[in-house]
C-alpha cells in the first residue's frame, strides 16, 4: 500500500509519495489543474496507479493544507522571478 508522508528534509515538508520525491500537489496539479490522465502521470513517474490515487485522495482530504502549499510555492516562484529580473536585489539578500 502506498502512503503519503511528510518529512522536513525532503521537499521541505511537502506531503509526498513515500519513498519518492514526488509531491502530492505536483500529482494533483497535473491531473486536477491540467486535466491529465492519472494513468499518464503514473507512467511518467513510474508509479503504480494506486500511488497516484493515494496522492489525489490526500489532496482532496486536506484542502486547507494543499492551499497553503500552493501559496508557498507561488510566493517562492514570485521571489525567484523578482531576483532574476533584478540581480542587485538578490545580492542584497545574500
């Protein structure tokens, strides 16, 4: 049986498929947001289909947590984008 785990040292604590560095949110983004088929996601990551469905079940069972992770990822992406546009700003924070 596939389990969803969260450890600070892997993906910064984001829930993920046990034994893999594949986050629940990543799986859900591909299937829920982009409309990809679970079978395709499973094949791309060499997962069994059950692992993909466990990730989706976790996603739907923890909507508040998943929204928090979405926001964290969005904020991180914004910071990276700003640093790429303004290298001087990056140097000030280093």
